[in-house]
């Protein structure tokens, strides 16, 4: 007897959606405002140069800021940042700076000056927005080229994650405000 049961199509994306939750940062230099939002959908798309895809709804203020400035940051929150991650993913930044509202300390990235978060987080990247594709114009997907990156050496070393089973783990969104932390490392036999 099979344990498999049909999944409602509105939840089908969640079958793949448990990659690391990210925080997407942006800045509007014309009015000196910054923003941060949580996103469950991001992925690498090329190695060299490193390029990534993120999904940001066309109606989101973050999308407006990213398209206007041509840049965005990606922060990988750790378990300790679960409250921030949930909070910034639940409200719009159009009215006030979510960094200030939730007491999230940020530093400016070295290449693009984007707000990036190191406290309670494991890594960050600054990205230049790539020209819009037909997919970006029709859907909510944006593509960026990574121009600078840094990671907590306790969590990412020798080119790979080194999860410790405690607070130095990535968050993975399961839906409806529920997260799971990355688990134990499993090595495939040679």
C-alpha cells in the first residue's frame, strides 16, 4: 500500500520550497530608505559569474526598489533570526524602515553599499540586477549577478556549509509561519 496521497496544487510548490529562506535587502537612495523582506524562493542559476534568481512579487515595494536601483542584497538568516525573518515577511516596508522597526542591525555591503545583516545571520551577497528577461516581465522572477559575498566561517568553510546542529543552521520555510532548521550532515559513501 502506498503512503503517497494527492497534494493540493496550491501547495505543490512547497514540495520544493524548503530551501533556505532568505532576506532580500534593497535601498532607495533618492529618499534614503532601506527595506528588507523575507523570501522562500531563491536559487543559483550559474556558477561563473555567480548568478541567482529570486522571486519578488511585482506589487511588492522591494520589487520597486530593486528595479529602480538595479541592485539587491540576499542575506541567509540563521535559526537565531527566525523572529526577524517572520516579522519582515509579514508586513510591507512602504510605511517605515523595517530595520528600525524590528531593531535589525545592518552594515553596508562593500561593493554596492546595500544593507546586509551579519548579526544572527550566516551569509550575505550583494547582487546587480540583470536586464529583464521575458520571464521577468511576465512573472515575478528577477535575476542578479553576485558581486560580493561573505559568510560566517563557523557555518560556511572550504566552500560548503558546516552545520553544527544548533544555532548555526539555515532556516527553511514550510509555510504559514513555520520554519525548520537545516539538519544533520549526511555523507554519501564513496
